[in-house]
């Protein structure tokens, strides 16, 4: 009887394992990669926001904000986590 009860739970355990490796783990990796990308943003990087705006980072502010120039003389403040993609990176300044 006890072996039979355990055998009934094996498919549930397998389904959970498959869900973990196909859904949960890749999502966690994607979030980690996005956080790394956002933390490495610096002045001069060309970025795309989740709203579709393309611009250049003018200033990295505190409180997870960026100042992005979307046209000459037009600057907007955006939250760092809303950056969807970095199009071009600037080279770090040599010390």
C-alpha cells in the first residue's frame, strides 16, 4: 500500500521538475541578466526603454533613475528598470 501511494505522487513530482526547468529557471536567469545590464548602465550608453523610446543616457541619478536624451535638448527621466535593451555601450574611462 505504501509503495502504491508513493507511485501516485511520482507523476506530480515529475511535472513539477519539468515546470521548474522549462519555466521557472529560465525566467530567473532572464531577470538576473536584466538586473546586471541595468546595473552596468553609464553615461553615453544608447538605450531603448520598454515604452519604445530610444535615447542616450546623459546622467545616472540616484534612486534608480536615469536622465535620457531622446532628441537634441529633450531629456526625460526614466526608472532604470524600464530599460529594455542597450544598443551601444561606451568604453569605460581610463583611470
